[in-house]
C-alpha cells in the first residue's frame, strides 16, 4: 500500500458545483497534513493546512479523519480558476517522513 | 512573502555533462529540499539539508550530490547527466523550531531539465 494515495482523476465538474477529494495515508503516526495546489507547469503552492478540528478558508474546507486515516478537501461553488492539481501532503515527523501524493486533477468546465 | 528562486526555468544538457541547479531562499529557513517531479510518480525527495554544510539523502539520491555553503543557498549537482534525469526539479524550503521538524514547504518555480 502506498504511503499516501490519491485518485489522480481528472475530476471534470461544472462551474458552481461542489467537489470533494480524499487522500488516504498509511502511517498512523502521521502528525501534520496539508493540501497544496499545483497549476500546470508551475510549482506547488500551499493551499491550506489541515487541523484535527477541520478548517475552512472561504470556499475550501479541509477535514481530517484519524480513525480512517484520510484527509479531505471540499471545494464549494467551483470556479474556472480552481482548475489545477491538488496535492495531499502528509508529515509523519522528521524530514524524510514528508510524503506527497501524486495529486488529483480538477478541471472546472464552463 | 517567502521567495524561493531557482537559477533556470529551462535547461537542456547533453549526456555526460555536469549540471548545476541553484536555489536561493530569502526567509532564513533552516531546511531546504530538492525534489524531482515526474508524471505518475509525484514528487520524490532527492536530498535535503537542515543546516549549513549539513545534508541528508532522500529517497532517490543516486546520480546527484548537493552543496549548502550558505544558509540561503542549496545547490543540486548532477555529476554526469543521463537521459533518465530528464525531469522537473523543484527546490523547497521550510522553517523548523526543532531539529528534525519541518513545517509547510515553499517551492521555487522549478527547473525543467532535458538531457539529450
């Protein structure tokens, strides 16, 4: 089993739709979690950290489920500009325990 | 704003050449990283450094070396470039409160290296 798994997609959704991605991780000792956004041929950029209690930033909501070992990202009212690849990042502590998922590609369609 | 810069956006080299990729960060971060990103494989850690002159191997160090002579600068060296090193190379930095810790990473724009 991979340390961090994501559905690569693509997820094709119409503008205004709500879309959710999950990311599962195998190391139960994982301590911190992040979602990054990566536009085509650009570098990954931090979208949001994921806290145990869940957190929201505008149209984006991130949640952590430690019992089932997954994190999720919900995007409400999708915009064309949300089209990108969303990378899940899991940190199990220590430099070499930071693992990136392969990313989920989102395409928002007019 | 954190700024991480990389010396080149695009680079074309011949097999066997020695290649230097440079990365500079302006946030006084302790940790710096070099990754390569390939389709279907995601980001893979090549080397990282948690202090000046300190370096540790990542998951795929073979064929690469690094140098960190100053806190803000981290160089990746391909000793003898090969075609299988054609990839996108991303540098990142992060701060750390304690040794062994890393928080969110900030990436440079990447260098797309083609080895022919």
